[in-house]
């Protein structure tokens, strides 16, 4: 999983998040940093209030949150989502001593495959 710092870099590089079931996120506040949530039709769902998407907490959850704006949420994209964002720049994914994502921009190595994909994505965006 991406670190908060790396997830912020992905967001700040201009990657837009359209929340959907199965997505992971955290609330980007120091008091709850590290708590990871998943959007699901069972507990957390995307609602539109006054034309703006918000993440609604349905039923009983940890703090009985009602909703949180996307401005306060930090997306933690999964491997498949990062691979899709890298798109046709991807040449290969290699396993061995960690993971290597090869793209037209270079080679990006990390023990975590999601981090390797995020680094490759950032090389194309930054």
C-alpha cells in the first residue's frame, strides 16, 4: 500500500479520484492518519450533496461519522488502478528482488508493487 506521502504526491500530480466501491482511502488529518477505509455499498458509499460527491458512512462505523468531503479524503489506489493509470507507457512488470515496473520512462523498483507503479506514474506526470 502507498505511504501517505506518496499518495499525496499522486494526488498533487493531478490524478483525479472518482470514488467507487472497492476503493481504499484514509482521512487526511493527523488525528486519524493511518486508518484505512474501503468504499462499499454496505458501510461507505458515495453520495452527491449539492452537486459535490461526499463519502457517506452508513450504519455503525468507528466514529459514527456521517460523511467526509473528498477534500479531506486521500485515495490509496490499488495495484490494478495504478497499472491502468500508467496505461500504454507500461512495458513490463518484473518480479525478483522486489518488483520492477518498466515503462517508456525508465525502471522503477520497490519491494511493494503498488509503490513501484506509483513511482512509474509520477515519472510520467511530474
